[in-house]
């Protein structure tokens, strides 16, 4: 659509265009400021993590491994929800061990942590920040026992953060 040409001194139409231009500039500046403030005020997140589950586990089985580049100060943690034996009986607790997988030396173990299993919420255990490396976790105990006399373990949801 072609707009008719008006003389600069013709008054209100020119002023209206000018005020719209300033309104647009203010709106753009406001959006840019919002983006900057949002990015500065955003909470710090852990470097990484993943959700998974356990099906048919016995003690000694390991999670998948991951690389922690130690780009943050986040603690390494394990969380679980809804633990049961494959027979359907509830599991009260499980113990996990954090391991650093070293290439030329024996793996470094950070100790086992026991967490109570809850059917409705994730319960979490943490090891602090172990630094940079390749890690995994090992299932060490089910209901306080190294050997399971009640069958294999199923866990509906697990979460590892690092």
C-alpha cells in the first residue's frame, strides 16, 4: 500500500508516526533488558544429569558412565523413587557407591550412600563435588544386604546429577 506524501510541517500525522517509532524503540529496549536480566538472574544448574530406571538389578550392577568436566561446583547425587523386588514386595532402602573410572590405576571409590525408597517422591543422596573424571555408580546393597534373598530389584525412577 502506498502512503500519500505529506509535507513535514503538516502536523499531527507526522507526530503520530514519530510517537509510534519511539514506542516501538521503548518496547524493543524493554524486551532486551528483560532478556539480559533473565539470563543474569537464572539459577545455576548442575553440569549434567540424566533420569533412568532399574529393572532386574542385583548388587554389583553398575549404572552407565558419564564424564564430569567439573565446570561447576555441583555435588554428584543419586535419587530413586518406588523401589520394589520383582515379586512386588517393597524395598525399604538401597545403597549406591560412586566410582571414578581411572584408565591406568585402580578405580577410586567415594563410599556407599544408603537412601530410603519412597513410592511417591524421589529421595536423594550426595557425595559432594568429586572433581573431573569419568564416573559410574554401583548398586551395593538392597535392604541392607549384599545378597538379595527376595529377588531382583526394580526402581521406577532414578536420577543422577553431576
